[in-house]
C-alpha cells in the first residue's frame, strides 16, 4: 500500500534525523530553561509554550486510536492509557509546576517542539492502532510487554518525583537556582531525564515497534546532550556541587 510505503520512508528518515540531532546538540544547547539566551527570536511565556508544544501529542494519539483499524483489545487500551497519562501530565499539569512566571521560551523552540510532536505521535499512533494489525490479549503475557510496561511505569515515577523535587526548590517568583537533593538527585544531576528515557525505552519494548524505537532514540538524542550541559552548568554555578554525582546514568556517566 502507498500509505504504508510513505509511512516507512518517513520513519526511516526520522530515525536518521535523530542521529544528526544527537550530534548537533552536543555543540548547540537548546535555548530554554536555564540555558535560555537571546538571538533565537521572539519568546513566549514558558507555561503557555509547554502547553502549546505538548498538547498535540495526546490529541493526535487519541485521534489515531479513534480512527484506527486494529481490533480493540486490552493491550491496545493500555498503550492508549500509558501515552495519555504521560502527555496529559506533560501538557496540562507540568507547566503549572513552573514557579517563575517570568521564564520565557523562544518561539522557534516551540515551533520545533510542535513539529516533533506532530510527527512522533502520528508515527506511533498509526503503527499501534492500525499498521500493527492489533495486539491480542495474549500479548499481555509476552515478556516484551511485561518488561517494557514495568520499565515505562518505573520511568514515569522517577520522572514525576524528580520534577516534584525541582518544583519545590523555588518559592513563587524566585529566580535563583539551588542544588536539588534527595532520591536519584544524590547520584545524578538529571533524574527527570533519566526517567523520561526509561519511559520511552519501555514503550519501544512493550510495543515492539520501530516507531517506538525511534521515539526512544529521539529522547536519548535530545536529553543526553542536555543532561551533559546541565551537569556542567551545575558545576560552574555551585563550587560545592557534589563531585560524585554523574550527569545522567548513576555511577556511569
């Protein structure tokens, strides 16, 4: 089918693009959050920017479910719930945990985020709900599904706990940064990124799909270089920053 051929052309191109992004982000730090800087065009309020960027993913994925041709099954519903749980939080809950109302995000970054979410949610949604042909209830007993779902949930919890710790570091209106402590912050600088990477590695395994793998690789390509930048920033800003902490992977890197 033509649509299937187009799908795989886009998917393979998307996979190759993730490698280019991975390399480039070690040299160009995305200008938002603590790394925001001038020269990237007009900016939006960070809360509004996160909502605009992330809201596309739960909507597109839900539309793929509604329009999908795969037979309804328990695994199909679980995949829908896992995706929506992550992205409803990311789009409509997480932005309001950002304490500093003066934070800005360049419009160029927002537009790139929208593009990513449109492509990524379409690739994953179309595969899971149509191209896969469906996941029977027997998939619930498959080790790939079980292990992948466990990794997803563990990553989800780690990510939420890390974001909660960061949200408590600032009082409303406060602009200064502090050293986060407790939990995985005792071992790595970016447990929120570590958790998100686990989420999408678990997704790739549980769906056993090239689309899921592409998402995991894109997540690593985006967050691994940023974790390195965060780690270096902490050491520059805080002379007493714990020397034993790694950037992203406990005890390794």
